[in-house]
């Protein structure tokens, strides 16, 4: 089994939401700015809870923010 690939549209969604900063998103999602940086760079896969919180912040479904690809 390989590592799952999770792509995301977080950066795009931040800019669509009044150019929300990484820090503002982190504060709203209950994580650190470094976590948001790693998510946007594709170096970190969020927990299910964090993924739901981020999707909720943008008023979107999980699949509007995150895309799963098998390795």
C-alpha cells in the first residue's frame, strides 16, 4: 500500500473568502498557521475533523475542498 494523495483547494478558497489569511483560517479551524502552510503545500493530510472544520468555514462540502487520489 502506498501513501494516499489528498489534493486541496484551500488557497483558492481563502482568496475567494475576502482574501482570508492563513492565520485567520488557522484560528477559525483550531490549528496552527504552520498546519495550513503544510496543507496548502500538500505536505500534510488533515484529520477528518480538521477537514470538516475547514470545509465548514468555507461553507462547502469536503469534496469541494479536498480531492482523494489513489497512489
